[in-house]
């Protein structure tokens, strides 16, 4: 029964997740090159913050602050994009 509920929830959320994924792609393109590169190194490549900081010429502390700011920017952008899609 639990697996049925989980399966149904996934089906119900699939459209929303697809929408959010598309919005995230748009929002990533809006970032400046340095910020986009940091996000891609950190999350797409699976590297840690230290590696992303070194690749982008930032201190570790600076990278943590930048990633925090970037995540908030992306969250706000995705939320706005998804809300604009709703009729």
C-alpha cells in the first residue's frame, strides 16, 4: 500500500518536476558565466566546494557565500518562472 501511494505521488508530481527542471535550465542561462561555471563544477560534476572554488579562482569561504547567493537567485528565478506558467 505504501508503494502504491509513493508511485501515485510520483505520477502526480511528474508534470511539476518537469516544469521546474525546464525553469531551472532557463534560470541557469541567466547567470553570469562565473556563477554558472561554479554551479556546474559543484553540482553537475559532483565536485566539492573546494574544487569549485579553486576552478573559479575564489577562496573556499567566498565559494560558500557565492553558492548560497546563487542558490537563492536560482530558487527565486525558478519560482517566478513556474508561477508565470500557471494560467
